[in-house]
C-alpha cells in the first residue's frame, strides 16, 4: 500500500518540462481537494476515537 501511495504521488506530481511554463490548474485542484478530504476524514476518525464529538 505504501508503495502504491508513493507511486501515485510521484505520478500526480510529475510535470513535463513543457508543462512548467503554464499552471496545470486541474491537477493542482485535484491534489488539493484530495488532501482536504483526507484531512477531514482523519479529523472525523480522531474525534470519534477520542470521544470529543
């Protein structure tokens, strides 16, 4: 699983030299929204585990 996660991360962050001249907003928004979603899930699990919510 860890190997798959690293491979997916490197694939998502792999930018060709031609793409560096312009910003690929779709990829950045996808990565940002995934990070936010995972953060919210982690906060929910933490809250349930510590009985704070």
